[in-house]
C-alpha cells in the first residue's frame, strides 16, 4: 500500500493518533515492534499558529519513528492551512486531518467529529490544506455524527479534494467508544469502484484474529491500531506474526514485557520529569494486560498507580516481577 510515494508494503499496521498516548517515545517503541507507520497526538491548529510551546513540542519526530504522520485539528480553513505549513517544516511523511475526535471540548466547538455536521466546511478545510502543502494529506474520520451514516456520501468528495488516504473509525460520534465498531460501511467505501485512494480501517482491533478479519472480510488496505497498543506496544509484533503464518506467538516473556513497560516509564521521565513522566505512564500501567490473571493483584495495582517516584515504582514493579514468576510456575 502506498500513501503518496510512501510504500508501506502489504497489510500495513499503523499506530493511531491518541492524545496523551502516541507521543514520540511511544511511537518509537511501537515502530521497533513492527508498526509500519505512526501518527502523532492531535495538535491544535490554533495553538500551533500562536506558537504555543506544548503544540510545538508535539512536532518533534525522532528519526527512529519514521515514517511518521502529524495530525492536526481545528475548524478554520486558513488556520489549518497555515498550521499545515508549519507542521510540514518538521518533515513528516504526511499531514493528517482529524475529523473524528468525539470528545466534547473538540467536537462541541465544531472541530474533530463536529465537522461531520458541516460537510461543506469539512471539504473546504481539506481543499485548503491539500493546496497549502506538498506533502500527502490524509483524513481520519467516523461513520457520521449519530445514527445516520454519511461516510459513503463524503468519501468520494474527500478523494476529490486531493487526499492520499482515508481512515475510517467504525463508530459515529454519538457512540464515542461504546458498543461495537461497524465495519460494513468501511467495506462499502472500499468496494466503491470510484474510490482509488487507500482505505484504512480502525476500531476494535483488539486481537490478531480481528486484524486478519479486517483485511480478509472487509478488504481494507491497512489497519490502524489504537487502544489495543496502550500498555502493550509489542502487540504489533504479535499481529505481524499472525498475519504471516497464522500463529499466535509470544516472542517476549512476561518479564521482558514488564521491562519494556519500565523502559517506557524511564523514557517518559527523561522527556518530562520524574513526577510528570510517572503520571504520563500510568495510563499504560493501568491498561496493560500483562498482570491479568495474577491472584490478589488489586492492592499491588493500586499501589503501582499511586507511586510518585521512580524508586517507589521500581520497588512495586519488582514485586510484580516476583508475582509473574510465581504465576508461571
């Protein structure tokens, strides 16, 4: 599959853009485990053109991450065009437009999935950004705002705007992340003979088997993996193995996985500071399936998520290691 001139090979796996998750250290880690392309956290176009330091920091791309995509959101065509020009200076492989974020502070202000209620503006933004930069421009969106799916109606107009790929999350905005993702409309877009750009599927890809189904049953060109990678960056390697030969192979022991999580914490501390780095890591520690099935783990889990220093957290992680050894015996 290609996005512009970027060849991602057959059945590529992409890391989804996730706020407070897909930062540079995590993207680098996921690339090391087989993610074929990674997306940044979403960046406010308004903040970027106002030179807000937090937004500018999100533009940093480690060479080990590449190919990497910077995702922008906003609701004003001129602002997004200018933000795209600024983002292009970081030399990402592509610019992605966020037309899918469902959270109230974004969608409620008419950005993200809020633009699914204003298709003329959505298309105007897309045309403006495509015109503003020479990089490939992609779009990530949802099936629609609420019960009525509109993705089949807007896919062709988006393609006509000049985008290089379209990612579809199989839920509406009103669903947020509840219920099951509906992949049938994604397949309908892919099967439209007038659609020539790659179609990327997203939603509920929680196992290698689900990823295999996405390619075989729904025919997408690539898949985008989000929540399943939180606390489990090695998920990409497990999926790769399954796609290659149909085997479920855990190349890493549980103790090796635990060490990866500890490395992630250290990377976050190095990037931020001890307190903020630990806070930033808690989402991964809370979400990881690594400790599933360990008897009486709840008190240890609570202590792990309350730790405030690396020394304290290291002591708890050593307890976790002992528990993992016992559970394997």
